C-alpha cells in the first residue's frame, strides 16, 4: 500500500513539475511578447513625445510673449491715463485763463466806458463853461 501511495505522490510530483515547466515556458513567451509590445510602443511614442516637447516649448514662448505684450499694454494704458490727466489739466488752465480774460476784458470795457463817459462829461462841461 505504501508503494501505491508512493506511486501516486511520484505521479503527482511529475505532473506538478510538467505543469510548472509549461507555465514557465508560457510565462517566458508572455514576457517576450510584452518586451516586443514595449519596444513597439516606445518606437511609436518617441516621435509623439518629441513633438509634444516642441509644442510645449512653443506654448511657453507664446505665454512669455503674451506676458510681455500684456506688460506693454499696461504701460501704454498708464501713459494714456497720464496724457488724459495732463490734457484735462491743460483744458482747465485754458478755461481759467479764458474766464479771467473775459472777466478782465469786461472789466476793462466797463472801466473804459466809465472813464470815457466821465472824460466826455467833464471835458464837455468845462469846454462849454469856458466859452
């Protein structure tokens, strides 16, 4: 009976060894297939990765250019604001000068009119009194 058990155990061990060898061979084929897949994938992805890196460099350059243009626009808008403020100050100064000139001209006109009226009145009355 021991021989029968020993034969069954031996047969089971042989079947196990054959199965393990079969699995190792299948695993070896799977690993070789996986290596080919990785090589193929790497070969086909390499140009795409290179192009992606070039695209990223272009995007970085565009972003830097946009930042520079934005700064230029910011400076230009500040300059335009300063120009607007200066134009407003000049306009106010011109308006003030014009108002003062009009007021001065009106006062001068009134003064000349009063002076001329006084002159005519006094010269006219002295001239008729002397005759």
